[in-house]
C-alpha cells in the first residue's frame, strides 16, 4: 500500500481501481457494489502508475440496475 507508484495511496499495489468521468479514483477490488455518485465514462485499471513493466489482461463483468 505504500508504493510510490500507486495511483490510490493506501490501496494494495496492482489492485483493481476505477474512476467515473473526471472523478477521483476508487478501489474496486474483487467485488464492488455501490450507487454511483455521478455519471460519466467508467475507467478501470490497476493501481500502478508504472505501466511499462506490466503485461497481461483483465476480464471484468459489469451489471447495472436501475
């Protein structure tokens, strides 16, 4: 959690994080359920600002309810 390369401090390195629109990034982790506080495009990625030494892919399942 103290790696200087984390985008979200206090969150495990390489954890799944998200951001809605221009909002602040937040921890998604293995499972995230919440009411979105704002609209906008959903961005997902790893908690790591040094992407040049990474490889692989993610599979994410999103379910929305209204």
